């Protein structure tokens, strides 16, 4: 079984790359230590996804197709995945993203081979909006990058803010390649918002200082971040800059797998989507074992089945042992319970709510579990 990755080594989501690669590598290591897939070691080929400002992901997809991979893990960015999803569909290669959250994938017409272990932003939007209203904010502004992730999450947040009794006084979709944000800062000041939702990638390192200089710092009004930018900013900003800001990202408490990820990469400081990357890789291998072939078509046909309606098990080794005993399995992930819908979505997930400390790192406040079938 040959698995390829298209994950960020460069670009606006580069900070998500190390935990995602570590998650894949940990799964490959465990798979091979447990006897491999159908008696043979699994192999992984890592490639870069870049971001939507480059053609790197499309080139990586071409390279992996030439190398005959059975499954691709990636991309992190929803917009990037849309640059190569059709290529994998045409070749009949399974794609499992550990981090795509755009609602657009659920109904994508060429998504037969597409799965994801991260939940649609329908759920993150609901949890984030609820947290904002619970904090007492009434007039909310939204700044979001212009791609399928940014516009999709902005729409979900806006709908839920309104449903929960708040008012969205401004929603601005900006060019993700922008480095100057004076117009957006001025517009935000004019609307009198008491909180702002920042749906960005790494461009927040330019946007956040512009907001602070315009009198709209994290201490002046509520800042709410999302999975695309919830990161450690110790090196980027002065102490106290992010203090009090909050944010959300999908995933259960990573404690159960965190030490194992650090064994793979001791330099990890972020763990976002590391568990989802492990789960995506393990599920692909288990689907191959159940279908008795590493062929991508077989993997596709068995992924839903190994994720639900069987004996519950966690991680590759435990689940592979049950398959060897002839049992049906229901894979429970380190990112949370994973039950794929016919569209390849997870049907329920956990969203963590976090708050920034004076040193510009963040800590968990709570985890909320919710269904996407509500």
C-alpha cells in the first residue's frame, strides 16, 4: 500500500504541516510494526501543498499519480484541495483530508473518492457563534479570506449569530494575498462592532497589528479566531498582544496521542489536525485490510463500513486485530468518533474552544461535541 500526502510544507498554512505529517508518519509506523497491510509494509510519499497562490499542490498530485499511490492524505486547505480533487477523481484515487472544513465538499459532484476526518464548518460555525453570544456580544463583524473555506465558514457563523439573537453589522471578504488592511480596519471602526471574527490564514500576522494600531486590539473588542489561524504567536507578537482573544478548532483533546506525535517529531509546538491525519491514514489501511486489497477502488468501497456499525475500537492496531478475527469494526478516532456519511463527511465531531494567554499561546476552555445531522 502506497500512501501519498499533499500537506503544507510552505505557504499560508505551513504551521499546520508538522503535526499533520507527524500524524501520518505515526500511523505508518504503527501499521508496519503491527504487520503492515495484507502482509506488506505500507509506504508513504510526502509532498508539499503550498497554498492557493501557487500551483504546488497540482504538481504534487501529478507526481503522486505517476508514482501509483493508492490513497492521498490532504490537503489542509479546502481551497487547495479543490485544485486537485478532480485529478484524483479522474484517476480513481481515494483522497482523505484531515483538515478540509468547507461545506462545499458535501455536495461536490466529483467527490466520489473524497473523504475527510475533519467536520464541515456547519458545526464550527455553530459552536463559535454560540460562544460569541454567550460572551455577551451583540454586534459582530466578520473578516474572512476569499476562498471556499473563508466564505463557507463566514456564512455559517453569520447564520448562527443571527439565529442566536445577535446582529452581524459587517461581513467583509478580502483578498487572501493582501498584505495591507487599512480599508478593512477603517470599515470595522465605522460599524461599531463589539466583537470581530477573524477567518484568516497566516495573513493575520499583518491584519492583527493593523487592527491594534486602529484602536481595535484584542483588548479593545472581542477577537475570535478559527482553525486557520489559531496558532502560537510567541515569536510574532509582543507579550500580551493576543491576551483574551478566543478561537475554535475541530478535534477532541489531543492528550491521548500527543506524546506519540512528539516521539515522531520532538519539535512539535502545534498539534492541530495531527490526530485527524493519523485517523485518515489508519482508516485507509483498515479499509484495504477489510477489502483484502490495497486497490484504491477497494479502499473507497470499504471506508464507510470500517467507520461505523461494528465493534468499537481505537487506533490501527486494535482495529486490525479485530479484522483479523473476522469481526466488523467501528473505528473510533483519536480526533473523536468517526462515522462517515455516504458523502464522505464525518457525521459528528468535537470542537474545542480556546483562549489566549499573556505569552500569546492558547489554552483550552472546553470541548463541545455536536452532530452535523441536526
